[in-house]
C-alpha cells in the first residue's frame, strides 16, 4: 500500500475513533449526572476528551511523519499501540452503551403504540448501563497496557520431546534451543530483553538454531545487540536462516544496489553473532561418529517472498539421513515438506508470532492468526514428520504481547525404545 493509501486508512480509523468519543462523552455525562461536584464532573469529562483526542492526534502526527526509508521504529510502534489500546477500550464501551440504548429504543417502540398524553416515548438512559460500560472497557484497557509494559518481555520456556525410530543412537537425548523472530528493531528495553537471552543460555543445549527475522527491515537494527545475542553458544554450533523481514522488502531503498548492500551487511552480522547462516544448503552434525543433517533454506512462504529452494538445500544429503530443516514460514512445511518424497523428520519454523495475542490454556488454544495459518504455534505432526512453530522472541508493529508470550524453545530428540 502506498503512503497515500495508508493515510486514507489512518484518517478513516481516526474519524471512527472520534465518533466513538462523541458517543462515549454522552455516556459519561449520564454516569456523572448526579455527582455533587461539578468541578470533578468537568475534570472527568474533559480530561477524557483531552487524553483520548490527544492519542488520536498523536497517531495522525506520528504516522504522518512516518518514513518508509527508515521503517517502523519503537516510537512509531508505541504510538500505534496506544492508539490500538484506546480504540479497543472505546469499542468495548460503545458496544455496552449501544446495547443499552437499543433496549431503550425497543421499549420506546412499544410505548409509541400505547402513548397517551405528553409522556416521553423513550426512557432515559440508566446510569448503571454506563457503569457497566466502564467496567467492561477497563478489561481491554488494563490488558493492553499489561501487554505493552510486561507481556512482551515475559519469556516462556517451551520444552518438547520427540521420539524417532531412526534417530542415530549417539543423538539420543540431543537437545536443540530455538529462537525465532527476534525483530531487533522493535526492542525498547535492553535489560528486559537480556532476560530472554539468559534463559536461552541457561538451557545449555547441544545445538542452537535461529529461524529468521533478525531485524524488522534494516541490518543496523541488530547492531546494538550483537554482543548480547552472540553470548548464546552450543557445543555443536549455532545456525541460522533468513526470514521475510530480513530481505528489506518492506521499506523504500534508493536503489537495488543499496538494498543488496543491506542484505550483505545483515549476512555479515550473522557471522559476527557466531551463527552459520544456511542459504539453501546443509551441514552435517556429527557426534560419536554418527551423523544427522541440518538443512536451512531461504524464505519461502505463502503470500510472502518465495526464494527458498528445498531441492538445492537437500543436495548431497543421504536419503536415509536423519534430517532437521530450518524454514522460517510454516506454510512451507504445509505445502512442500510434509508430503515430500524426501522424509524430513523435523522442521523448525517461526514467522506467525501467534499474532502476539490469544489464549493458551490446557485443552484450549486460540489466536486470530489461526484463520491465516494452519499451524501457527507449537507442534504439528503428519505421519511422524514434525513441525514446530516458535511463537517468536520479539514483537512487531504492536509493542506488546498478550496471552501469546515470547518463546524460547528446547526440543529433545529421543530414540524410540
């Protein structure tokens, strides 16, 4: 979408938000109608308008100055996040208030048929409806602020043990730590982010893999954090692949040469981090004289950049080898891997972030991203061909996470008895 297209969308959404303010203001007037202090009533009413309209103005000013040449920075993400928080809060209030007003309208229609004298047709709005609206609206308001201040750095460790008939004996108990979707251009609290790195280091796994989206758009975004992420080491090495955001496709470049130079610089940063970047290729991991094959492809995703070449990446891999594939987008497993004539035992992906919002409790899991991706978090299995989708280490656009927390994955390989 071009800049003018974005501006139109922003203006429409902002206009809707301001219409909400007009309606909510009427509800707050009902809520405070019997307050004894006119001063406190005015402070509440006009304080709300000042803050809410101010957030809309900040949203328009902030994104009016948004430069696609630099990409979205933490400042822009915070503005967007505040706007989303207030918009959802307003929406909750409006829904409750409108249901109450709908009830008033229905009652009025019945009264209209039996109207006598000068009795009003529609009953007055009742205060308790506005009180309920405030309570309901408090839920998204407090939840979203928790997501922004706490949730996005509330790292969770996910452990999964997988059993295979043909796993080489030497790799029985072999562990892999996986990170994905670091999105370093979004970080706004380095010390909080370090807790996630420390959690990954503490696992002391045999192998470390990173499955794409090191940056939001530009190579320089990872530079302040190279010393930190390079702390993650494993006895059998650190390996990585590229994700769709790593190619710089979502911002403007002055020339193709500038864009290519950015990608070259990012590849150098992988090396500086101590990561062996796999670009449609494979490496052999050896332990006690036995081997498994680790395969990494460039990004291939439905609806996204599709340059990864699985056949090229498999060249030289023995047909009977135990194979682990690093592929950023889980739709690649869905469309090219799970039914492939070559048996790839385990695919490690990321990309979805679990939409950074959802519910995960025992026996139930939901996120809006499920309507876009068949496999969007955790483990999937198709005839003993496994896919694990990491929920992501970082965050993008919305500067928060709620219900779908940032993840450090540890996978243990076991030989079936």
